[in-house]
C-alpha cells in the first residue's frame, strides 16, 4: 500500500525528477553494475519520511540501505529537496496565491534519541535529547521556512533565522507584513527585530489568556501537528546531521503544499487526471 495517494506522489515525483541533476559517468566502461532507478529510491525515502523506522527496515531486494543513504546525500548536495519545496510554493502562489501579509511563527519540540546536531536537553521530556523546529507559515498555514536548533533553545532567539527564510521569495513580498506570535516572543528584543525587518506584529501578552482560535496563530499550531502526526521522521528525529534533518523538513513541506494545491485547485481548475472526488 502506498504511503501517500498517487494524486500527490505523481506530481511530486515529476517535479523531483526534473530537479535531479544529470549524472556524469567518468569511467570509460560505465558503471560495473546497473544503477538503482531514482524512482525506487525516492519512493523508499518518502516511505521513511511518513513511516519513520531505519533505512535497513526500508531496504529490500530492490535497494540497499547504503544506497538509500548515499543517494539521499547526493540529492542533498545538489539542493534538490529545498528546490522541490520552493517549486511547490511557487506553483501554489501562481495558481492559488500565498497569503504573505499575515505570517505566524512558533516552535515545536520533538524527540531526538540519537543526539547529533541541532539537539539538546528537552525541557519538556526530563532533559532527554530533543530538537526544536521554529516554523514559519503563511496566512493559510503552509510552511514556508524553518530553523532547527536544540530543544533547550528559547523561541525568541530563533525568530531572526526563521524570518530570514523569507529571502527565498526575493523582492516579491508585500509592503506590509504582520507576524503573529505567542507570549514567548513578548519582549523588547523581538519587537526591535520586527521593527528592523519592517514588519508589524500581533503578540499575545505574557500572563494573558487568549484562546488560540481568537488569533491567527492557530494555523502554525495546526502545521506543527501535521508535521508530527503525518511524518514519523519529524516526530522522532533519528538523523544526526543538520543537512539531513533540513532535507526531511523540506520534503514534508513540499508534500503539504502540493496536497493543499490539489485540494484548492480541484474547485477552480480542470485537468485530465483530476479525481472524481475532491481530495
């Protein structure tokens, strides 16, 4: 059984395949054995993103765990995962439109039992090793940026690197951007940073109870839930290298954006492979 519907994996693979750089074979006789098809490796990596587990558990007669890791690193070095997320965001912006006028940022702490980069003692899990994802979403909740750090890092210092991920859009940003934050960012440092970046803000005051459904922050909480409930590799981080952790976040972001794009486009557009029911 596929881990994701074919309506999502098909366009995801088409774009991913277009981003893979052409492989140069320097040996005069070519490779000593046939190369595992990229589609097989992609499906296995997608399964690991959704189901978690080790690379050995996803290996079979088609591909080994070593090939999964080496091909993953090859694609990371080529920037394919980040480019895929960017292409998905641009496609959504062209077809539906991103709400960049209202942004939300929040941190999410997850387990990282193996330690490694971007890990630290978790304040919510008895000091065990954990990772924090500082996530930036647009007004509809689509992930557009993320900063990784140890679980013991406070949310406020991560606000700058998180907002700096907006640079992926270049100069195509609205003149006025409002950032919605919780009380963890209620400080003079955060306000000075937002002023420096030319952004407005809506920050929940410290000590004040404000239901989340009365704010525009609920979308980032929902996206954090999508990450942890829909992608086991993001709920329990077992990769020790930062570039690998960022690649999984980018791939999950591309899946979320494409899923929303198909759902929104179903009522606005028609295409040959359009499903009979709205996804």
